[in-house]
C-alpha cells in the first residue's frame, strides 16, 4: 500500500535524525496487520492548527521561523537531506511551544559527492495525497525533463510557508492542484507579496522577493535568511538563548543570561509568552539548579510585579521554592530589597511568614550588609507588616542594634526612615516602644537631627494624641532636638524646621501636664469651681474666651448659678458646656484664655494683684475697673460705657502694639492711661472691643 509505505519511510528518516529542531521519536514504529503505531515527543498539534485556531503573536512568529531555519540548516548542511514538502502540516508545535520539523515522507538524500537531490515531478496521474503539496512546491519541480533540484527548492517552500504564517493562514499560492494555475501565480508573486506587505514589514518583504524568485541562483541560503534585519530583535535573541539554556553548562554565563539578558528583554516580550515559554523553560531546565536561584529571582519578580492578577498564581510555586533557599546571601539581599512586590502581589501567608523571618534573621546576623538590606527594606513594606510582628519581634530586634548603628550616620538615617514608616500604624503603646528606638540614633549630625524632626512631625500629623507620656516625649524626642539646635552645621531651613518640631512637642508636653493637673484637681475636689480651674496657655485656647457670671438663684439661698459662655475671635457669643483644648497648635505668645467675673465683690484690680505669678492677659487692661457684682447693675452700665469709650480710643491706634505683660491701667495715674495704655496687635485690639460690646449685651439680656 502506497500510504503505509510513505509512513514507514517517514519514520525511518525521522528516527535517524537527532536535532532540537527535528521532531523526536521516542518509541519506534510497531507495524502489525491490525495497526501501525509509534510515539513521538508530546505535541500540541501542527502549525496549521496553531495559527488558524489559536493565533500567533509577531514575536512568536519570528521565533518559530528562526527555529524552522535552524532545522533546515541542519538538514541541508549536516544530514544532507532535502525535505521536499515543507508545509504547515509538516511543522509540529510541542507543549513548550517549540516549532519542529516532521513529515519526511518526500525527503531525499543528496547524490553522492554532490549538492543535488533527485527530483520526482508532480503529476496529475497520482492522487494529491500521495504527492507533495503543490502550493508549497518550488517551480523547478515542474520544469520539463527536470532530473534534480538543489536546497534552493526548500528555500522557496520556506518562503511560501513564511508568507502563510504572517498572513494568518492564507496561502499566497492557491493553485487547487492545477499545474497551469501554479505556473501563472508563481509568475506574479511580487504582486502577491504587495498584498501582505503590511503584515510582513518592509525588510522581510524585500528578502522574500528574493526567496520566492523564479531564478534559483537569486535565492539566498537559509543561513543568510536568518541574518536579515527583521530577525534582529533582542527579545527574540533572549528567547532563543532560553530555549537552548540546557546546552549552556557554565553557571556564570547561565546566571548572567538570566539576570541581565533575559531580564532586560522581558518588557518587550508579550505576557502570554512569560508563562507559555519562559516559565515552562524554568520548570524544565532550572528547577533542580538552586545555585542559580538568585539569578532566576530577578525575572520572576519582574513577571510578578507586571503580570495580570489572574496569572499570579502561576508564579506561586516558584516563589515559594526560591524562599526555601534564602540562605544564599545574594538571594536574601535581593529578596529584602524587593519585599514590597511580594507582599503587595502575592497575598500568600506562607510567603509573608518567610519574608518576616528573613527580616528578623538578617537583622540578627553578624553581616552588616544583610542588616542594612533588612533595614532599608522595612519602609517599603511597613504598611503590610502585622502590628503583632512589629511589637513582639521587629522592635525588640531593632533595640539590639547599638553596635551596628554606633557612629554611623547613613545607617542611623536608614533606621530613622524605617521607624518613621512604622510609626503611621502604631497605637500609643507601640509608638512609645518605637520612639525608644529613636534614641539609638545618637549622632549629632545635622541630617540626623533633621530626620528626627521630620519623624516628630510625621507622628503628630498622623495623630499627635498617641504621645501620652511627657517624660518619654521629653527624653527621646524633645531632648535630642534641643541639643541639636546648638549645631552650627544645621542649615537655616533645617533650623526652622527643628524649631517648629520643638514648639509642637512643647505644646504637647504642656497640654499633657495641664490635663494631668486637671484630673488630679477633679479627683481631689470634685468638679470644683470654674474660677479656680487651671487653664493651659496653649494656643488651643485662642479662638474662644470664656465668660462666667453669677446669676440670681431662684431658690433664694446664697448659692449662685453660673452662666458659662465663650466669646469667639469674631465676637460671637457661644454657650458651651466646657472648652475644648485640642483644636490647634501654635506658639505661646498667641495663647489667650481669660475668665471675667466670679460672683464676688473683688474687683479686677485686686484680682490682678493676687495673680502676679501667673501670665498677664491683655484683656485686664480693659477690665481693671469693672466689678461683676450682680447687685450693682447701674454701676455696671456706667462702667461698660466707660470701657467702650476706652476700647474705641484703642481701636483708633491699631498700628501700635502692646506688650502682654505691660502695666495694667489700674497701676497708672488716670491722666497717663490714654497715653500709656498697653497695646496689642490690631487683631487683639479689635477683639477686645468686641469683647466689651458683647459683655454689655450679655448683662442687658440678664
């Protein structure tokens, strides 16, 4: 039977060929009366199925064509065989997406001592299934009395096959087994190439016009075809080297290729090929080579960072395998520097646990470079680290690093950056533990001082209420900044920044002290009288001024009811149950808080003399002659009018300033009051005027 004879001949030829670009037979032909069977390496199908059903990217087209060229070059130069029927059905695609040549049913060997091959003309007398595919056959096969052909015949078939691949499965020659039609089309191939010029590109089109020439001598060899500019692509070159990496036995060259050549080419390789070609090569050739895992990790993490989310799981097995070998210093350093990618993309508890163990073990090691890599990696993953790990493991390990940090400014800067990043998610207890670590950075270098200042501002900006221990704040945060002010190397801009941080910390310490005093007073005497309440002079109190006044008791006893209101900076009276103390942060000079009246017979003048040790409020200059005794309402109106006139006179001199510690009017002769009346900034003078008017309205309502 002719068909079975062709199959036997095909397998005989195929079994004698051994090359990476030739389909491998793994089990010889078993020929019985009932069946014929053999086994080859695993394949997905032939090229006809791949191109038409699945489609092929341009990069994979280039790579596949070069693989066919490699196979033909081997047949022509080493095996001395002419394939004779190079069609899409004769090219097989393996599971690793390698293109390999098969179907040697019409192949012939070279004549002895020559580069010519026997020619068997195509004829209408035989069924087309028993002859080569006419659409891929070189025209010299059909020439009258043609006895032999050269390797140029396979070159022509290769050109037709390339056009078919780039055209997406469309035949450039479609003679429908008609010899006359074939001859006509072959004479018009230049025009046919013009129809697919966009798919081919200018350089490949020019080369194919020579490959498909009717003149055999014009056709280039397959080796020259591989050297054209169209195939000069770094991504193609990298993938070709990866396909042949098993043939590279030098670990140094192999590591350089993986970490440099392949890594550089990855952005130009389509993502589907990362998993269909590159990862499959890793699985086939590199899984059992832990000595080059450090080089494999670089392209792996690039793919992990840039791949689509649905492809991440394909990398999980490799990432876990790499993390099992972090004892290699180079690999461990690389993973520490790129932890953010693993935490952000993997979402794998096993991977995260391995990375956290790597951080702590590296910081405990005796190798300063490993310690530095771990500390530098913390800011990039601070948002992902569990607080339980930070409190129980990370911060205690950091506190064991004085020797590593001693008198080393760059290392201390790295640690301060790590602590600043960790501080964002700390609660008050964890923050106190973290700020203790700040003292490890004891250098008085200007950059260290400024870094501590920025850390303080970051903590306060996030939530300053987490700082609850004034002694801790003073020792670990405030004291280093104050000492740092003495550095002459501190630039003016950094000096101002440090001063701002010091003011912020002073406000916090002051507020904590006053809050503590208030709690103690309330615990010892109940809520107490508002008039005896100690009030912080922090700028938190500037926006509103508290006014308390005695109101008549409806029960007729000697007790009085207090009406408590707040005067805002724009003169509006607001009733509040209590004053807020954490609305703002500012300098002490702008802090104002005052109480007017306590329901007693004591004048403001006498009140002034009883409070000489306390800060003098600017408002005392207006209230020195006012008595808040409720029973003398007529005198109150007269005095209110007098205070209003005085306020108007003060508002006419808004350009002047007044010292907050200046003499009160009650200490001067009346004749000098209009001249030496203490001045304040214009905004405060206007505020005082509004205060008097509001105070008058307040009493009129009562």
